[in-house]
C-alpha cells in the first residue's frame, strides 16, 4: 500500500471538517483535545474520576457478540470493557446495504488501529467499538449499494424496504423480497460478492453486524446496537426532556461560534427534546407545542414532567436524536476518541457546549480522530497510471480532463494543429486588410476565426485519439481509470460498497488496512491492492 498523497488534502478536498480539526487544540474547556497521542492522554485523564457502567455494558455486549457468533478476539474485547479503567475508541454508521460504502471499512480499520496504539500509549485496555446505528429510520438512505462493472460502469442496487417505512432499521426482518434481490444483485457483480449477501433468517441490522465481524472480528472489533443501551439511558432521556431549552440554547451558541468558519448550520432548531418515541409501530420525533410534548403525528400528549417520568420508567420506548446520540454514547461508554468522517466532524462541533454541560455528558467531547480517507488502485489501474505518467493526484481529474491532458498526441495531429494555426494567421492577416476597407467586417472576421480554430482543434483531437488507438494507447483506458477512482465524479470511498472491495481483493484486505494504514496521516491516501477478478484501469 502506498502512503499519503502529496497535494491531495484529507478527504480528497478542503472541508469544514478540516477547519474544525485545526481548532480542536484543547484550549477551551468544551473543545476536544487534539487528535494526537498527547490528546488521547489528556482525554483519558479527564475521565479518570468518572463512574461508567462498564460491567453492565460489557455483559450486554458479550451476550450480543455471542448471539452474532463473533470470533474470540471480539468476545474477549467485549469482556475487557468491564475492566476497571478500560477505555473505548468508537466509530459507527447506519446499517447500509452490503455494509455501506468503502469509507465505513476505513472507519472500522482506523478505530481498530487507533485502539491498539492508544492501549500501548496509555497502558490500559482500549477496545474498538463500532456503533451500528440501527435505530435510524431513513430507509431510503440505507437501502442502496454500488460496485464497479467490467466496462467502467457503476452497478447499483436498491432494496425495497417500503414495508418498514417509519420504523428503525433494527425492525427490518428477514423478508424474502429484499434478501432475494440482494442475493441476485451480488451474484451479478461477481461470484465472490455473492458470499456477502444476507443469509437465511438474517434481518437487516444483523446482516450489517455480521459483515463487520467477518471483516474485523478477528482484529477485536466489538459491535453494538443502540437498542442494547436503552435500558441504561432512562436518566439521560429524562434529562433531555427537562433540559430541552438549555440544550437548544447551547447548540445555538456553538453554531454561532462556528458560523464564521465554513458551511451551513448542521442542526435545525430542535423544537422539543432531542428524542424519538416508538409509538403506533413507528419511530416518531418528540415535538413541543403550547408547553405539551407529543410523538409527532399522534394525538397523545404529555407534560414535560410526565414525559420525563415515562422516559425513566420505560426507556426502551425512546431513542436518541442525532444531537443526543454522541452525548448518550459518551456518557455510558468510556470513550477516549471517536473516529469520524467529515460530515460527522462538522455536526459534532455544534455539540461541544451541550456535551460538556450538566445537561450532557459532563465532560468535554472525546478526541475527534479523522478516519482514513483513501482511493484503492488495483494492479491494472496502477499499470495505466505508469503507462500514462500519471501522478496520484491526477487520478482525481474528471474523465474528459484526464483524456485531454494525457492522451499522447501523434505526428499527424500535431501537423493538423500547425496547419490550423497557419490558416488562422493567414485569415487574420487578410482580415486586417478587409477591416481597413470596412470596419463592420470585424465582427464576422472574429466569428470566422473562431470557427476555423475550433474546427481544426476538433479534427486534431479526433485524429490524435485515432493515432493513440492505433498504438494501443486508447483513451478508453483513462476513462475507465477515472470511472474507477472517481465514479461519477465522486470520491470512490463514498460510492463503492466495501463488501465489493473485500470480495475483490480478498479477506486480507481489511486486516492489511489495520496493519499498514497510518492513523496519524492528514492526507488522502492511495492504497495499492492486488486481487482476482474485474480490474480498474484496464
């Protein structure tokens, strides 16, 4: 695998996330410590006197891991969370079809590697935990997957999850419809991809957890679903009801603090506590009107005191809004660092003050550690890069730009361009004589000149492409490389499913990420991988 790419910033572009990371220097009591080993040490010191329900969490995660038939390293790590002084590195994502895009794999790999480095530096157990956000009910978002086709096209999948609309992903059962369509699509991608399809009797969230354990369970990754912690969350839910006004004020204050940097506000005004309720078979946002609280779309209303009491008595009926989820996670788990992508970093910055407040987790937010950002290049794509003399940064050009810049021009195309320049010069000289006779000829002269230059350029380009094809230096190779590295002009890591990458490059691909990635890098990286099957830059 190749190292950081010069000239390509983190996440392949300048983002608000990078602005945020640059300001997380620990200088204010609510700002996270920096993403360094020293920052991890400072974060761990702040947690030393906090009493986390480690034993209860460990018991829940051990039971869930056994139910998933997790490998022994994952089971052992679930138990280690119960040890005194243990810490956690978290990351997470919604349970997207086929595990989600490649950046999900990069998140998990970063968390595993960072946990190992933190444990060596801090001298206490540090466990990597993946938060399978199965309470999410944006079923359209989680229903999709994609993989590269043989001809450079993108093969897309979308599951029909309409039967579960309004419910969380954890409620999606082992329906023959979506499981059959997933199996059919996977088999159409490749024989090896078929192994990543859902199994008999496997619900949606369990499918996602199982794929992650197959990839990283042997590396000690522990999977958690938020529903497992609902029984431990009653006091936090009740506090979110009682403190809803203060929470809204603190989030607005953080938004105002960051407004001068970049990007729009991430959270709309809450309009109630940051909670959902399971009501009438659906996951419903809790909203406020005239001093009463209600699950949205129902006629059931509560006073704030009534809803707070209900949250404490029946916490399994409630779940967290995105504004509460990091706070709840970090209040229950001893999180020393969270591995985040650019969008997550952008919205976490609006929670700094809430997180550190008495209504939140009562400590500053854990270290925000940016996930690995990468583009995978296979051996054939690397060969194309070498053949055309491309730098690592060049692969992010749009396909037309890539073809225009790097298709080698032959003699005939150069002669046509020279002839075009000569014709334009001759016409320009004649035009000067013509406009001297009649100044109104200047406009038709300019139009004629432009047409001549464009016609020669178009013909020269087509001739150059024909010469390149005759020398087996076809521009189609560049187009396929662009479609592989930046499908549809988007970063590869945000389009192709990670299950495809592991199927394509073999089961060791995930473990190689853990072994070889540089978690301290602040640059986008190019990963060189080899494997059997369809190839990228061919």
